[in-house]
């Protein structure tokens, strides 16, 4: 059996917030991660674990799986695989493979997906949601399981996962389009579209491997659609000094966080929050915490804005104001989501104004969370005046100019583009790989 396999490139990918953190293993040895209120299965984390086991214990290499000479060129398009005779490792790999084989859902007669059964607020994902990155990873795991066992059932499942790349977001899939009708296989499908770079490339790799193994021309066509989009849009991910994690700008959501500095802080009564650009409060994104949300709908704002309801109290009336309390009895921090104001012009200055009642001598840290990092923007210091106080916190455009890639993710982008160049021969991928690598020097 011969098979060309892309590098898994997963070791540093686990630095991402959705894939790293507090883990446990269930009774079958399947990894689970803590999200907000419980431990959940994350399909990409599960494929990560299978990849680690395959690379280090079965195949015998870690990431660089292409047959590359000393000049960094592919010698040929196939290579023979000699598996390590490690029965324990093979059994563990197949346990993860069987989890994937037993936990999919159909979104059409011949297309299957792996669902995320938790909300993920940075990209406004409400359970259940699906991801191209999970699909690409599952395809690649099934191909390896077929190589290991010669069981064609795994190829059948891989094909059904390939078929999911044909299903549009509106029909329960993850296929979306940019303004020029270019196809994106979205790691986080939704509106606004996100166009996360590393997840898009990783999904494309799943299609590539299936085509190489099977010669399936429908799959090849899906792969080429992704490659064409990447060729046309890769320049948009270049910031001049870094790469972008995604292409969200206007309409992007951010999470503002109020965190107790010391334990057992008194709940903070909040009436309103305002987020605005360039000192123009007339165009602020406003959340009347105890009343109407930004769309004019009444209701629980932690629910309307996709933030855990456990962080907020029920509505209360205080001096004629309808308020809610950040409830620190449930967690050490409380938060709320905002959209970027439509009058944002980068660079610029940005403001968060909080109207609250000064009821204690406690301190509260105010942060902005961009989906991957927390940034401190100020501190509320109480004086127990029992007065209503407006406190405004300023911060610069670096926190909201788009999800800038971390050092690790910029390197991942460069590495992914390099290998994509090696399998396509498209020089534009090599050029941007070199450029992105240069930003980390």
C-alpha cells in the first residue's frame, strides 16, 4: 500500500483556546475538554489524539510525512509506509477511529458530519454546530485506519465525510461563499462568515488525501475549489507584519469581561454597556443590560448575546433602573458579547463605557477577549458611594483590527502554505509561506 500524507501539523494547533485547556478521559479512554459548564467531546481534539498516536507510535514519524529531498522538493508523489508493530498503539488509534465511526450525524442521504454539542461564543456557534476542520481530520483518520486494517468500511465513511463538503451552510453544512462566490469550507460556519485560515487549509488537506488514495474525481474537484479560493484570497491574510487568523472585520464579535480581583467580591449592579469607535458615542453598540438588546428585543441578554446565563442575575429594579448583576457566585468572571461598531476605521481609538452602581470597595478587572487572548483595559475600583457611576475604558485598534495570528499560528500558516505549495506547485503559496515565516524572525 502506498499513500501520500500531508503533515499533521497539530502539535502547535492545540495552543488554540478551543483545543487546549482542562481535559479528562471517559471510560473508553476518549479525551473530553471543559467548556463553560461541562466536559464535552471536541471532534478535532479527538482527531488530534489519533494523529499523535499514529505519528509517534505507529508510523514512527512526528509531522513531516512527505517524501522531501535535501532541497525541500517532493521526490515523487508516493512513498511506502512501514508500520511499527506496536499493538497497543494500534488499538488506541482504533479506539479513537471507532469513536468517529459511531458518533456521526447525517446532513443529507450520503453526507455525514461530527457535531459540536457545546456553544462557542467567539464565533457565535450554537450547539449543535459543524466544522470543516473536524471533517478534514476525520477523513484523514479513516484513511489511516484503512491502511492499518484494510477494512473498506473506513473508506466508505471517509467518502460520506467528503460528501459533506458539497453541503451549504443553509442546509446544515459548512460550505459558504465570499462576495465573489469563491468557495470556503468554514471551520466556524455562520453569519458573518469567518474564513479562518488554518482550519480551511486543514480541511482541504483531507480532500487531497482522499483523492490521492482513491482517485475520486468529485473529491478532486472539491479540493481544487478550495485551492482556487486560497490562491485568490491569501493576500488578504497578510497584515504587513503578521498574518491574520481569520478575515472577520465589521460584524466581528468580542467579549468584554469583568473579573473579580479578589475572591468573594460583591456582585456589581450594571445598567448599560456601550462600545464605540473614535469617540463617536452616537454610533455606539449599546446593550441595555436590564432592558432591550441592540436589536430592540427584550429578554435575558446573556442568552440573546450568546453568553452563559449563569453569569447574570435575573432582572432587578434599583432607583427606577432595570439592572442585572454580574453574579460572581457562579464564576470568578462575567462577560457579554459585542459586535464591532460599523463606523470602525483602523487605526483608531475605541471605548467601552459601563454604567454601574458603586456598591462596594471591591476591585474589578475589565478585559477584552478576542476569541484567543484576554487583554486588560482597566480596573473598576469601588468606593461604596451608592451612586451610579459611568466609567470609560480606552483601548487601541490592535485588539480589534481582526484576529491577528499568534506567533505559533503565524508559523502554522507559513508551514501549511509551504506544504500546499509542494502538492500543488502553485508559487503563490511558496511566496506567502516565505513572507509569513519572515514575520517571526
